[in-house]
C-alpha cells in the first residue's frame, strides 16, 4: 500500500486567517471528555489526525468557588451564556467600569472562549479542580493548531533544509522560510532577510552581544540597562563589558516601576553604544515608551536592542516604528513550542556583525586556505535549525493573527483592571508596581505568607502562578523584595478565573 503524496503541506499546517465577520460571537462550553473534539469550521486538518479529544475529567464549565464576589444586577456577563455569569466587581472605585470593559464579545469579534476552545490543556483538571493557568509570563499553552502542525510536519515532511534536492527537502525548506516570512510580517520587518532564528530571547541577546558587541565595543563604552530588565538582558552585557572593558550602566526606576526617563536622558552620552530595554516587563508588567527612548538614543548614535519576549503575545509590534536596531522574542511565550525564537536585525546593522558560531549552513565555501560566509540571515544560523519549532511558530502566528489583535489587547487590559480591583479585596495583598502603561501581569505579596507557600496553596485549587525572583532580582530589590508571587494573564483567561484566584487567596488568609 502506498501513501499518497502531500501536494500542499503548507495548506495542512496553516489555517486561513479569520476576519471578524467569520468569528462567532460566542463559543459553546467545551464538550465532555468522552466526546471527540470538533475541528473548527474552515480549519484544515491532517489526514488521520482528528481534533484532539478533551482531557479526562474535563469540566463542562468552571465551578464558582466559595468566597468569590456576588453578581451585580445590570452588569453584563463576561463569558457567553453557556458558562456561569460573570462574578461581581470588587468593592473599589468604579468597579462597574472594569466589568463593562469586558463584554461577552470584544470589538473585532474576539472572546476569550473563542481562544479557549482551541487549547486542549485548558480543559484538564489539576488536583481535582479545573486548571486555571495564570503562569503565562513563564510560558503560554499551545492551541491544537500548533500541536497538529508538529505532528503533520513529522508525519509528512520531515527533512533537513536548504541542502537537499529532493521533494521533501524542498517542502521542509518552504515551510521553514514561510515561518521566517510570518515572523517578519508579525514584527513589521522590512524583509524576511532581517529575521534569524534562535532558540529564544536569551540566545538572541547573547548572539547580539557576541556577534555585534564584540565587534563594536571599546574600553570606556557604555551599555544602558534599565533596572526592570530580565536577567537575560543584564548578564550577557555584564559578560561582554568585562571582556571589552566597557561599562554596564543601570537606569533607575520610579516608585511606580517605570523607567526614570529624566535619569535615562541624563545618562545618555557620547560613550553610550547600546541601550537595551524590554518592551514589557515580565515582573512589573511595565510598558516603557520604547519608541521615544530609541529616538533619543539614536541622537547619540547609540544602538537599541528591544526584548520583546513579554510583548509579542499581548500587543501588535512594529519594529520600524519602535526604532529597534535589534528585537528578540521567544516562541514559547507566543503559544509556539519551546526552543524556538527570532532575532530581528535592522538593515545596515549586519555590516558590523561577524559570525557567532561556525559550521554548516552559514558558509558559501570552505577550504583550508579561505572560508567565505553566507549572507544574512544564514550567517547567524550555523548547523541544523529547529525546523519543527519553526513550523510550530508558523502555526502559532497564524492562530494569533486569526484574532483582532487590537481587540485582544483591549480585552487583556480590561481583564487586568478587573483582576487588580478584585485582588485589592484580599486582606494583606499588595501588588508590586503601578505603571500607567502595562501588560496583564500582577506580581504581589501576601502578608504572613512567603510566595512559595502562596503558589503551593493555589496549586491545590488547580491555579498555577509563579513564585520566586522571576529572573528579575534588581527589579524586585527596587521594592526591597527577594521574591514575590506573579499572576500573568493571556487572551484565553477569564474573569471567572480571576475570581477563583481571589477566592482561594481569601481562604488562605482566613486560615481555611
């Protein structure tokens, strides 16, 4: 028996983007575990790969836990009618506004249930409770489109890329390069040639440090690094500065957790060669004015690297408008697999970059007398890349782009506002940071309890949050802390989950 050819693998792996008119206003409650999942209309499937069934023990709807605020008459429900009505706003200033900003269907046709139906793991139970995944800052959960894309690739097109003349090598290469094009479109890059694949944000930053930094930095040069940065945007620059005798200069924060813009302007000088900044902080949620900071840095002829790990899943990105010379992100925080990410390099920057790693794929010719190198971006992609990871990233980008990005951002912002007001009702709870512009990240402490104990307590109720220093020790030290708990939200989280979080924390404080 012969296996039929796969004439258009790309069509199998990439679902067409939905327009708002194609998106249903409400999504039914997930079906029980013994009923196979139904593939969404218009979504291509791989032969022999039906929709993934729900996990055993999957609830038909999230249960309302004791202690959650009661419903308020006249306030619109947050979720469709098939699920429990939205909980009441908390007794703080203008709570009705918070819920009013969370309509059943957001502008552009987006609703959280629309996203939830595609993510199988959200329908499992943990410790006998429906899973509430509030650790999106660490990693996001994967839609079935990504899971099926990986299976389709390995089942129908597994091959190495670029160097093969056979059919499957061409198909795999086309998928890999389609992923590069999708990343360029996602970031607003001028060309796919500006995109290099890396393992993630950390590797991308280290690549820039070694490939660009070692070629440019001289003794006495300065690298400006805000205090809010993730360790992966601090340590590589410390290592490079030690090697080149440059200096890492911290940029202080305001009490609200924003980058002190006056201090930043004062620190810029002719010695500044590089400014690094996160587009969104993983621990404070702060969204700095990156475009303004980049424009000011460029007046001093300094380059700007933007860490987009926490931003790409939460807001539209345009690297050219930001003025980024380098932009990095991790796929696993964008609903894609782990071990894949991308580095954007602005036109003109590649002239000062040298090979970081040597090997196959990054060369044009090799002899013992002379080796010549391939053009960008292949110059930075030595060896066999994470091909299946790129396929998964492509599927994740397609999935995310099927939603109205502005509507998603508006929904997440409204959900964060509601969560902040709800958590304020928990005795002894303090949220860290209060930046005016921020993503849906709420890092907090709870009086009388260390963060690890808080996370362990919540886990017993099926609620996943992060506890520790969040790889941002200087940012926490700004508030006199060594660790904290963090709830980080994504487009598939709901106000009902917020209320489960709040109810569990109240029980903990009550000594239940």
